[in-house]
C-alpha cells in the first residue's frame, strides 16, 4: 500500500515555532545586537564592534566569577548525586511509607527560589536563626555575612536541602524500574550488597542519573536568586556567582549582552556534551 | 523593530546562519542523512556536524579575540579549517 504524502501536519508545529521564536530566538537575536553596541537607554545605540567581548574576556572579575561558579557546581554535584542515590537506596520501595517519603522528599522542590533564600537567610542568622544561633552557642565560629567560608557553607547546604530530593526521586524511579528477576539472580549468585549496587542498580540507574546530573549542573550553573537573597554575593565578592556578576555589570546593555552570550555558549556546550553522552548511552542500551 | 537595535553586521550574521540552515534542510530532504561514527566515538548526522561547527566556531572566535586580540577576520579562516575537519572526520 502506498503511503499518502501529506505535509499539512507541519502546520501543527507552527504554534511551537511561534512560541519559541518569541520566547527564545528573537530575544537572543536582540542580545546579539546589543552586544556589539553601546547604549544607556533611550533606544540610542552606538556601534562598538567586539569591544565588549574583548573587555569581558580580559575581565579578571568575570573569570573569578566563572571559577566560583564551576567550583560551586562541582561541590553541588559531588554532594547531591551520592546523597540522592543513598537516600533512594534506603527509601521504602512500596506501601504507605514509600508514598509518605515521596511526598516528604517533594516538599522542598515546591518552594519558590526566593522563599528558599529567605528561609535560609533567617535560619542562618546568628542572632535569631536556629542554625546560626546553635552553631555560635556550641562555639563554632559562624557568620555568613562576614566570613566567606560560612557564606559558602550556607549556600551549599541550602542548595543541598533544596535539590537533593530531585536526584533522590529520579534515582528512586530508576531503582523501581529494575525487574525483580535481577535481584533473584543476584541472590542465587550470593552477590554482596556492594556487587548488587555496582553491577545491577548503578547501571540501571545510569540513564536517569545522567538526567539528574544534567539538570543539577544546569540549575546550579545558572543559580541567582538563592545566593542573592542570602548573601547578596558577599562577603566581598566571595559568593558572587556568574549570574549575580552579570546583573552587577551596570546599566550599559552592551557588556551585559556580551557577558550573556559567553555565558550562554558555555551552557550550550556543556548541555550538548551531556545530551550526546545521554543519547549514546541510550543507543548502547538499545543494542 | 527599533528596540531590537539591528545593525548591518549582525543582520548579515543571522542571514548567513538562516541561509546555512535552509541549505542544510534542503540537503536533508534531497539527500537523506545517514549517521556515522567519527573520531569522537559518537554517531553524528550532517546536522550534528553543523551544530558542532557553529558552536566550535563561536569558541574559536572568542579564543582568538582573547588570546591574539587583533585581525579578527583571520579567525574565520581557522573556523573554515575547523569546519572542514569536522565534516570530514567527526
């Protein structure tokens, strides 16, 4: 039977194209236009060429922010991924307590970013916050507004509190998809707990873990609201992440646009690498 | 459109990208894509190689600007060599 060729279905894609054009493509084009010009508002633009890119590439401030950002994302991944897997492995697999744990784990994910920031800002205060006050009372020197280590510890703890659940839920979904036969085979072979994790659970979770790593990396790499609310980028510049530094560039749209494009390119590159690794893994699994 | 602050160089830049995408779409219709295994150890289609070329070219231009900082058009020659390498081996 001959297949009917009908290209009219392409019109169904039209709303998506329009939406993406207005929400992503046109703003991105505008940012590119701004990046090669100088403007302080009033819709007056002056050609600047690649000057803003040049300035940004030689800006020590930007490289420092990039370094901090990468460091932050690495710490986040190193803590959240193993912790999320550990939680998922120890969660009840079925019954009432399983549902209870799932709801409990989802709660931090439902809280808006700025509320999370405010909660931790108060929680970590030395004078009235439960965490800050307790740490000070037991003799630990802690003040997130004046000391860089405390500020970092606070925003890392905050992110771990906010987002480990996501990794745990994804890992849990991966674990649930493993058929019982695998565990039965492991039992017959008298495999140790570690061997079960290493050769059954981890490979089966790999797909969702890659998604978790990608999501956590992207989110932590673009983090703005929480550290801005808690530390405002301080003390000094110690917690000024890339997005906070981007906003602090002043009123001229040119350098901000040039900064944004470079930021975007880095994110695009890393996303592409993750995407490629993920799809290649899927293909290998499919074979 | 005034708020988009168009300039001739940026308009040309986007026109070239749009043209490249159009040409590759036509090529994909006329000569359907076949994925192949390249030096990076992953399967790539013609579209993948175009994406790698465009993204890599952006970084080559930034690196040229940051390290050499003069005669930017020469970076495009490096990009061309890079593009040929990507389409041949990746």
